[in-house]
C-alpha cells in the first residue's frame, strides 16, 4: 500500500515539474548503466498496434498511437505515456508507466496505470540480448480473465522498436500465447 501511495503521488506531482525541465531526454551521468542502456527508447514514437482475433488472424488498428518516453528523477528513472488513437479498443486507453532499476535485485521494477481502470499493475523486467522482457500478473477485467503477462520489447534501435504481449494462465508460465503486437517508429 505504501508503494502505491508513493507511486500515485509521483504520477500526480511529476507533471507539475515538466515546466522546470524535470523531464529529460538523457540519463544522469551517474545513473546505473541499466538505465542508460534504454536511451534508444527515449523520445516520441508513432506506433501501429495489432491484436489477435478469435479466428486466429491479426487485426491492425485503424489509427497509429503515440508513445512518449522521458527520463525522470534527474535522469535515474523513466516514465512513458501511451496515447491510443482508437476509441473502441478493449485494450487499455491512455496510460503511463514508471520504470526504475533496482541494483540489489538486478531487475527493473515498473508500475502501469491507465484511464479505464483505477488500479496499478506491477511488473519486473530484465534486459538481455537487446530484448527487454517484463513479467507480471494481470487481474481480471470486463474483457479478460486474470492472467500472467509477459511483454517483450525487441529490435530496439534509435529509429524503431517492436513489442509484443503474451498471456498465460495464472500459475502456468510455460504456455504463452501472443495476443498483441506493436511496431513503433521514432518521430522526427
């Protein structure tokens, strides 16, 4: 509960610092190397989403979404903002992530929240072989049962990256199904 309170306050207070150059496009010189290796993701992206349909085919959204990434906390953490351009998606609407690296665990810790539900989703992640893999549990919603989630960022470069979302039954973690994909191009 204490973590959720701190994160909620951060989400509310951080935008007020934007005018004071609180958001940065580069990591702090003394940030952990793991924070620095995500530099290619920093910036504004135009993204095309696709979701798996019941018939097994992939359907692209009709509009591209925007995904903005910035360093925060004086270049020691990352916050990103997701702005979908679809009004009828079952997937989350506008949302934000806070991403911090924990050197004791040698892992990333993240929290995601979005406008359609009043809750936080937590994930842990690792970066290996130019892939950033996040894992966590997603509670049940109106459109999906509770499930384990694995999100993978790959093909990460300064110009583009790809992303996919997989789900697995709670307690399974062996059988994963890819259910969403995103391809992003950096905006000029």
